[in-house]
């Protein structure tokens, strides 16, 4: 075999290998797109056609010869040079396609994994702890096996019983317990030495320390033992029957502006926003409810408590309590860590906020001017946490939180924001929220948005009320500050919810409550 023939044979083998690898890379990319199930069918077909066309172009560069007419006009050196140029161009194009396929596939896999994690089965965690005084010599439960443990049967008794069972197994004996009417009586008994230890859900510590006489509880105590119990948050049959690309649905957006609570930990909620979404009209209505709103608490029909305290009993309690308040079934929830927004906002290049007045934030001392402000993550977080600079306190904070949600929706749905920092945005989402919406439901919404590309009309409304001191379910024997609902604003919020679900497009004028009580 001549050298020329041998070179041709070797080249054909190399070209076949390159084409095969490019074909496999393209096939893998299409497979990942299909697995992720976020793109409409037309997009998948378009991607497949483009990849196949690029494969054809590379094939042409590798195997097409020189026409007879041109061959006669070229000497042997020029022919070889022309062939090498085409082969080189084919190699460069093929390498580019393969690298692009790897990068895109990697990004899509990352997106799929992030989506799976934020929308996996929701499991809420309660931590029940054993508390002793700070100077108690015990270091673990074995040291405390002969202690008298205070407990209450009136607050989270089911988890308390599980904890006692776990302690008995650990110390290999049945511990001595003493029952009290409520957690404050337990604390008093611990402080005066009537008992040696107390068993209490850690979520109640925030409630305890909100009372002036117990604000140093954590400073005076330490924990010897933590027992975690998990509760699965399930959808109702009413929610499961909905097609969220066709039917209106309601999401409860819950969260805390503190930095020390996990997303799946039962705790008070400082953020209580209902997002009523109509996918057909592209209408989003955000309803803010102050955290101190005095509502019927779902865990004890007929009893009233602050809305924020509902979170201590689980996300289901908050959802049902709000559902009762507004006479509308709440389908899903998204629990937000507002501290996580800091990373997200930086990842999308900041947000634009219009402030109703100039002020300096209480935390971090950032100056916010009246009118338009460009905010990075730290300033945006400080802005939405601010309440001391406003006469209506929590209501102002709720408005700002809704402002932020609207600003983020606008920013991420416009231009090339997502593409410019894809990895950073995905990373921030993982730490920012978790949702009870399934991966398939989120994918269906994304596909719908990519198909029609329509903009969303986002409107916000906040209910209000008057301050008062009242007894609450979660703190028996104590009168604490609450916000008594203004029923006219609640009624108007119900009207707006009904309009959104019925397909009415809301205007800015609709967000101004009339001076009379609306007729529903």
C-alpha cells in the first residue's frame, strides 16, 4: 500500500471516530434535555435538527473532495493544502460542538438536580430538647438519668412523648417526669430548682424569649439532648386534581428573616404572603398578612393566636389558618430563607426598588433614598427586613418583601439574566427555598412560559389591623401584642383573590381599597 493510500485510510478511521464521538455527545445532550423535561417539544426538535446539521457539516468537511474542474486547475501541493484546510475546519467545528454539548449537558444536569432538591418530598423537622440550667454539672443524658424532668401535655405532647421514649432507651431506665400546665410554669420550676431539667420543642424558644421576663432564657440554660422528629407535608386531594398550567392556584410563601433557622425546621414565620396565580391570564396577586395577625389557629378550632406562631405547629397549620382567613384553599407552599436572597440578588446583578421614603436601615445602616434605588444583595436584604423606620412596621416590611419578589420576577424573566450567571443563580436557589410543588409541576410551568413567552402582571395588596394585647393559644396565661384584623381589608383581599381566580386582569386602581366595605 502506498503512503498516500495509507494516509487516506488512517484519516478515514480518525474522521469516523471524531464523527462518532460528536454524534454521541449530541445524542447525550438531547437525552438530557428530554430527561429534564423543561423544554417544549418544538425546542427539543430544533436542538436535534441543529445538532444533526452540524454533524452533516463536519462530515462534509471531512469527506467531500475537490471538484474535477478545480482539481485540474491545482497542482498536487495546492490540492493537499485545500484538503487539509477543510479537515482542520471540520476538526475545529467538531471540537466546538462537543465542548458545547458537554457544557450544556452539565448545566442541564445541574438544573435538574437543583430542581429535584428544592421540590422533593417535603419533610418538616421538629427538634425537642432537654434543657438544664447553664451551671448544671451534667454533660449528657447518662449524667441526668436520675433527674426530675418537667414536661407539659398541652403543647406538642406527641413529640414530647417520643422524646421521653428515646431518653428512656438511652439511659436504660424510665425517667421521672413532672407535668405542668404550660411551658412558662416549666421554666419557673427549672429556675427555682423544683425540677432538674425540662423537655420542650426548640421552636418554642423564640416564643419564650419574646416575653420580657424570659428574654434571657437561652443565656441561662444549655441543652443536654436533642431529639429530631420528621413530618411529611402532604398535598390535599383538591390540590392533586389541579392542572397548574390551566387552573389558578395559590402558593403560601413562608419564611423567616433570621439567619439561624433551616428551611425545613418548624419555626415562626415572619414572611406570610399568599401568591394567587392564574396561568391563563398571567396574573399574579400577592397578599401580605402581618405576622402578628390575630387568627383562628388551625390546630385548635375556636382558639386564636398570632399568625407567626402557627409556624411552630408546622407549615400545614399556617396554610390552613390562612386558608380559613381568606376562604380559599392554599395548594402549595414555598418556604423562603430571605438571607438566601442576598446571594440570588447578587447572582442576577442586583435589583431595582422604588422606595416610598428616604430612611436608614436599622440593621447594617444602609441609606435608602426616596424613589428609585439599585440594590445589591446586602442592601436588598436590609431593605426587606426593615420595619423600625416605618410607622406601620410589619405592614411596611410585608410590602417591601412583595416588592422584592416582584422585582426578582421581572429581572429573571427579562433579557439574558439567567444565561449570564446560570451557575450562581442555581446555587443560590438551593439555599433560598424549598417547595411542595413537584418537579413535574414546575417543569410544566417552565414549558408553558417558554412556549408563550408572555409577561406576568404582578400586583400586591396588604391587609391591616389595629394593635392590641390578647391571650394567645401558644402562650397560655400570657397577654401579648397582636394585630386585630381590619375585616374590611380582609374582605377586599378575598374579593381580589376571587377576581384573580376568575380571570380578571387587575389594575393599579384595584390595589387601592375603596372606603366602603366591598360586596362579594
